C-alpha cells in the first residue's frame, strides 16, 4: 500500500501506525539554493522539525514529521544570510499541510463551500476548518487557459439592492473567469479591451452591458442568454394567455335578466354606496385624514384611499369562477354521465384512480348540477339549454399562470386532463397556437444544446 509518494531528496526513516499514521522524513540533498539569490550552498547552519498533515490513507489521518536543514548563503551581497531548504513538490513555505491536501480542501470548498466542506472533509479524514478552506479558495488560481472566445455577463449581489458586481464566465468551458467589483459599463468595457479574443457575448437585457460591449468589443456578437430568453418569452406568452382567457370569459358570460325584486335591492345598494362615497369626499374636504374617516365609517383605511383615488363611485365587478380540484375532471364526469353512469360512488372511484385529490363533496356537487338537466319529457328544450350551460369548459376557471405552466411543461409530465386543456387552449386562438409553436422551438433548441454537450453555450439569437 502506497502511503507516501516517492519524492526526490526525501527519505522515509520511520513509519508508526496507530490511530493515525506517523511518518518521519529527512532531506538528503547535499546542498540547497538560496530562495533570494538562487546561489546553492552546502554550509549547514542548523536543523529544525516541521509537522505536516497529509491526505488520509485507509481512513487514517497521516502526520509527517520532516527534519529540515538551515544553510548559510554564500553570496555576501545577499540580504538573506540564513535560509531553510525548500521542498516545493511537498509543501509551501510555512504551510501546515501538504500541497495535495491543500488542493483537496480547495476543491472541496469550491464545490460545497466553507462550512459544508469542513463537515464533509472531517467525515473523510481531511484536516481543515472552515476558515482554512475559505483561505485556500481565495488563494486558488486557475491554471493558464486559452483566451476566451464565448463569454457570459451577468450581475451578482454583494448586498441586494445596494452593491452589485459583474460575473464573467467562459461558456465554452462552463467555468467563471473573473469577478468585477461593480456592474458599471466602464469596468466591463476595460475588461473586454484586455481580452480582444472575445467573439460572442451572452448577456441579459441591461443597456449598460450593451453599451460596454459596443465600446469594448465592437467585433463581438451580442446574444441573449438562455435564462432571460425563456423568462421574456414566458412573460409574453402569459400576457397573450391572459387576454385570450379574459375574452373567453367575457363571451361566455350569460347573466339572467334580474327580477324586479333583485333590481330594487341593487338600486338600494347603489344608493347607499353613493351616499357613503359622498360622505367620504365631504370629510376629506373638511381635512379629516383617511385613517380617521375609516374609524368613523367602520371601513378599512385602504378602501377609503382606493375610493378617493378612483375619483368616481366604485362599483363591484363580477368575479370570475374560482378554480377547484374538480375542474380538470368535469369533462370526464360529463362524458360518463352521458354514457349512463349515474353512480356517485363509482364515479368517485374512477376519479381517484385518475389522480383526483379533492373531497367527495366536490364530485357530488357537480353531479347535482347534472341531475338538474334530467327533467320531464315536456321540458326537454329547457333541459337541453340547461345542459349546454353546465357542460364544463376548463378554460373558464384557468388562470394565466396555470395556462403558462401548461405551455412550458414537458409533454411526458402531463395528465390526460391537462393534455385536453392544452389542446383547447391551442384551439382557442390563432395567436396562442403561434405562441405554443414558438415555445416548442425554444424547447427543441434547448434539448439540442444539452444533448450536444454544450450546456453553457448561449442561444444563437441576437439581442
């Protein structure tokens, strides 16, 4: 079993195995170069002992006891008269851990962070506290790389809403390149001028970044990054869905003509609301504050402020139907009812098998509306009219956010009821069909990028 690597000019004198493995090492080189002037010297001044920690072996920590020599520098003009021999292959000067242990702790910190890295390292036998890991991460430097060609720009927060910086990533290598102390156009422009190899820059919608790229890298092509592209597409699709759904609800609204009794009640409520509104305006003209008006009239202060801000008598609008857990299954219930299945228990079992999570009351309440359509033969015309009014339309209770989620989800994650709702949405408007095809194009492009192994590459659409 290899416990310690074979290093030149280092000899293992003793190995002690207990709860931890202790190795006693001694240097064997006849001379050592001065770290200041580089003059080799063989004139030994003294010896001392260094203790180092190394990577564990078979779950046991390793401690190195290294006997090191001090030498006199033979160069009379050298400022450093006495120096200790260096072992760059093994450890840094003054370090308490070997190079390979420091590298392991640094990589652990880069992946999971300081405290999490210390916890994971202690379980694996790696000696290093949270502060040690963070210090190694701050000192870590990337190996020399080729000049970046495709980069990504985005801001990051020192302190949200107060201080921001700029993160620059190499999208071909999928790794960060640099962190700028701010997100100003001047800093980004200066960085781009120092890297003339940049050909493509992926960014968000920031106008400052756009100006910095035009000035610092006029040869570079500006593209929108994948996240902001999908986000902007989501907003546009959501707006279009909201307009279409509002139009559908407006077209489906069928208010029965109010009776005389209902009209009298509505007129009384309108008169009371008008009197209250005028009272509020009169109190405001007298200099009474909105909080005091609210206490006097028994209303909330926000309502008072809203009424005053509108400038007219506020009237309540008809609210759209609320979505419920039974809505996605109404089409199935209607179909089974038309097939002759009127057993509530049987229909409940079928819905449970399809994934219904609501209460039985929701099922039976909807079945009551279906039973109301089953009238006497003399009233078949009225029954048909009632049946057409209660025939379920899932789009009427669908919110814009729920519809947007249907557009962007994967097809394999859909339930049969959701697939039917999506089909109705696409048929509801030509604009929605165009929007859905655009979303599909974006999804296909994402799958192509991921399958080709270029997950960090930008979208090929100009900003």
